[in-house]
């Protein structure tokens, strides 16, 4: 496939996900979008250092109004909903790359033993708190907004989760079953992406997640290894790494990624989604406003 064909295919997938997610096809929505884009232009003129041109460009691409220059596009990076222009395009980050990552690393790695022991205590108490990541009865936002494809058996058995934080707050289950973890994560709340979820993920023995892309590149994933058997791996872009118990990894899930557990034990990680450190508060605020105004599925917000 040529890069142009790959790009056309990518554009089509964005369009399909957008149609599930946002409303802008009737006349009044189109007018509202035009007003919103004019507002961005005006704000960018008034606050030229605020980088709002990149949000304006990203929204226009999202709506199919402009094209990417394919010479500047990395075809490994295909966020299925929103490509935020002007951010670094790289699959892996190091904790020292940004002060925010250093803080997140230090807090999570310091709390790793407590988080792991809380998880093990809940397992020991046989609390029935893990559910399939992709629920066959109720498709999740993750399924709507990524290109992951799992078999029914994989969906039911292989990949489980407990939601700790979502929609900007901790879940009731997390407060009840994971109070120490909640206390640790609450120190990071100002860095978390309000549109994403913080979750403990369990990948069963001898299972895998096939190559796929997640929804957007304006947040960065952070995993803290909790229980990591031998022969587990995680490829993002063209580089494979593995988790270490008690250590963090930072990565951009808009790059193609896949995960495997070729051991006889469960692999358990805590996953935290952070707003991209290069985005300003102003950009985050306007992006949030855009999603609130034009999202048509409240449960996906
Ligand atoms: Fe993913």
C-alpha cells in the first residue's frame, strides 16, 4: 500500500469514528462549528503565544475540512478519533522528558507496593471486581473509538479491568476497594485526562492484544507494572519494551501498539492517562469545550 492509500484509509476511519461520536451534520451544528472555529482564530490573534492555531488545524482535520501533508505524517501514528497537530510524534517517552512525568513516576513508583498489595488483598478476599475490558453486552468507549478487534473468547476471558477513575472522578468501587490507591492517584489528578480512564488491567496467561491504535494523541499513557511474569511484552511503534514490577513506562497509544503475555501467570498493570504535557491549560480548556459542545454520545464523553 502506498502512503497515499494508507492516508486515505486512515481518513476514512477517522470519519467513521467521528460519525459515532460527534454531531455537526445538520445546518445549526455546522453554523456552531463555524462560530467555534472563528472564536479560535480570534483568540489566537489576541493570544498569539497560546498555540491555538494547532487546535484549529486539528479540529479542521477531524472534520475532514483539510488534509495532512503526507510528507510530514508518520503512518505509524493513526489516532482513531483526534490527531492533535504540533505535538511530538514518538511512540515512547522517558520519565525525564517532562517535569510532569518525573512527578508521576516518583509518586506511582513510591506507591507501587501499596497498590499491588491492595490488588492482591482484593483478589485474596475473592472480591468480584474484575470485568471484561470490552463488555460484550455494552460496548465501551474504548471499543467505539479504537480499531482493536478481538475474538468473542478474547473479549470474555483474556483482558479484564477495574475502573478506578473516569469522567473526572474516582469510581465508587475504587473508593471502597482501593482506598490507598485512590489516595496515591489523587495526588496526580491535576495531570489526568478527564476524558480518559485510570484502570487496573489484567492480561490472562497466554493471551495477547492485537496491533491497534487508540483514540487520540493529546494524552500520554503511563503504565505502572504491578505483577509482571516473564515473557510479557509491549510494542509501541517499532520498539518493544517490557514492564518491570514497581516501574513506570510512558508511551503514545496513537501509535500502533500490541501486547502479549506468553507466561502461565496473569500480568497486572495500573494504567493512568495523562494530558499531554506540551498542551497549555488554555488549549485543554478549549478542547474540552469542543468535545462538550459537539459530542453526541454523553457516555463517550
Ligand atoms: Fe490500546
